[in-house]
């Protein structure tokens, strides 16, 4: 039987290990089943820098799936990745206008890398392929692919928030970035709020016309923008959490805790995650409820990320200062209030720690979805589940309405939510957990990927329209 092919493009590619076992990252798990139903090609940056990268990608053949990776020059990495993607777009998308550093050179580098990916892909994409692009590094890719003659259905999934038009409009070049959106047939975002923000920007800036609530015409181009909240591998997480108790690190942690309750936070070290703010809310909790001192431990796992970007070095300093101040002023011989670790743990250990924790503290200042919130819920013991405290600014808050929802800017509110969580009855904990687990199953990651691909594959009409209307379209950019 001839299988149609799915071409996935993301900044980084999760290569399987030497034994051919698929990588454990979120997207790799999501695509695993899709790559059983379709033949697969996964294209992206190798993560390596070289002085003279080849114009064609290196192909690694793993049977049903081929991986195609390209090196970048160090200037590419600086301008495209560290520069425009992570210093200009990331902060704007997370509502941090003041942190956004725009440079024309970086923007030119961003477009250059997108163009070089498109020209490499032009040789790889076949007429019947479905093309699925991921995340903010690659927003202009469809436009570049159209420019080299690709008329296949192209979808895009945006993993991070799409901000309100007033915020996005503060980015120089934002209108240009909006103009490339209708070169996609389907755009998925994490929440209804994000979808509404992007649609409003297209209407306000480009005069897009609504054909349906989720369908917009921009000149002769038509794009569907829908909310498609990403899920997790619920079964995988549950199994890992159940098996975790026997591990050495878990046993040590249990022994170290004694009768203390564990509160856990797990985040990449990123300013969007609200780590110093969360530590200060925990400090407020200990000050307001002194009887809890010595009875709880807050473990924050925060693997270092994007360390070449200056704002991340500043954050690391701020976190260390905040941590030192709180532990110094409130700690006692034999009790350290906050344990802070920057190493990366295996998925199995992480699942075990989630299950051990009475409270999952997930309080980003802004987050596209936040998979940690979902993983924490999935890992719980059904008889004696912990409580999720969740920021109203995480995409997950649109779905996990049975969490204790907080405003991460309000330290008193977060502190009182911690107290509430620690005193919540078992009955209440079980009822909330059951409701949230149902939501997790409904948006399990393999279903999520399958639904997106199905929507994309339903785009035949638009393909015909594109092939006939291409000349006219090139005038309206
Ligand atoms: C972006 C968006 C959106 C963390 N520490 C360790 C570890 N992790 C894993 C977690 C989780 C993942 O990393 C982080 O996912 P998040 O969703 O929390 O955040 P981002 O990395 O910012 O992801 C986000 C997501 O894309 C998906 O669309 O939800 O909003 O920003 O899976 O478990 N994993 C291991 N060891 C660690 O120490 N193994």
C-alpha cells in the first residue's frame, strides 16, 4: 500500500538513539504514531555549527522515517537562533516588550536561514507530501517554500503564546511576519486566546476577512487558524511514575524528606517561567504561616537553557540571589526551605518526583501550554493525588480548570494557594484530579498530532486554488 508522506520541519530534530529507539521529547512522542501511519521525513538544524555548511542536508535513514539535518554557520546561529528567534520573538510572544532586542541584522539572518531551509527542502518535498512546520523559529518558512514553487498543504503549529495585537505590533517587522501567515493552509495555536489574538492581528493589520470564525481570507490566500492544545503521553507518564519508586535517587529523596511535604517546580531556566517570583511567593507563604517551617520542602528543578543569550545569564544570577536570601533568612540547621538543582533528570526520575510531591507549583508569567502541569497531573497516585497550582497565564489553565488557578504576579494569592493545597481534603484532591485526568486523556499527544494532520490533509481545495491563483497571489505580498 502506498503511504502518503508527512514532512515535519522544526528547528531541532529529535534523532532516535543508536538502537533506533525514538527520542523521548514531547514532539518525538507526538510524531511517533503519526510516523507509523505515514512515511516520515523530519528536517531541521543539526544543532552543529560549521564554517561551510553543505547546501544539502545530511540524510539519516531509519526505515519508515528519514531524518534530514543541516549545519548552520556561527553567524546563522547568532542571528537566526540566539538573535531574532530568542532575543526578539520569544520575549514579544511572552508579552515582555521591554526585553525584546530587535536588530535588522538578526532579522535578515532569520530570513536567510528560513530561505536556505526552503531551498534545501525544495529538492526533498514530493507532490503528495503533507508539510508540517513547528514553532517561532520558522514562521516565514511557508512563504519561502511557496516562493520555490511548493504548492503542497503546509501547516504550522505555534508552541508559544501569540500575544495581543498591541503587543505583537511593538515588534519591528511584525506586519511583515503577519503577511507570511496566509501562506500556510492551517495554523494551530495552543489556546482560544492565542487564536483570537492572531486572527485580530490579521484583520487589523492586513484587512483579513472572516469566512468563518476560524477561516480568514487575506487577498486571494485563505488560512484556517485554530486552537489545538498540545497534550502529553498520558500512558507513558503514568507507567513511568508507577515504576519509579524503586530508583536510587527517589529512595534517597524520600529518606531525606522524612515526614515533610514536597512541593515541586520543574522548568527550563527561562524568565517566562516565573522562577524568582515563585520563590518569593514561597517565602511569603513561610512568613505568613510560620507553623509550616520545617514541614515542607520546595524542590525547584531548572535545567540551564539558552545560556548564550544575555537575559538568561541575568536570570540565573537573580535566581541564585533570591534563593540564597530566602534560604539564608528562613532556613534552620537541619532544614533548607528551597532545594534548587540545574541538572537534567531522566524522564523516569522526573515522573517519580512528580508523584512524590504533594503540590505541583506551575506558575509561569506566560506559557504557550506548559507540559509540566499536565505531566504532574498524569503522574499522581489515583488514591492520594497531589494538588496542581497553576498560573492563569499558562495555556494549560484553559483546560485544567480544576487546578488551583492563580495570578503569578500576586505573591499573596500564590502563598495562600500553597496553604490551601497542603490542607486540601483527600476527597477534594481526588475529585479535582479525576476531572483533570479526563481532560488529559481527551487531548493525549498522539490524538493531538493525528487531529492536526487530518485537518491538514483535508486541504485539497486550497491546493487547487493555490496552483491556479499563484501568479495573482505573488502581487498581494
Ligand atoms: C514549549 C512552550 C509548550 C524539564 N526538565 C527536565 C525535563 N523537562 C521537560 C518537561 C517537559 C518539557 O521539558 C518542558 O515543556 P514545557 O511545556 O513546560 O515548556 P517549554 O520547554 O518552554 O516548551 C510550552 C511546549 O513547547 C509544547 O508545545 O507547552 O508552553 O514554551 O516535558 O518534562 N525532562 C527531563 N529532564 C529534566 O530535567 N527528562
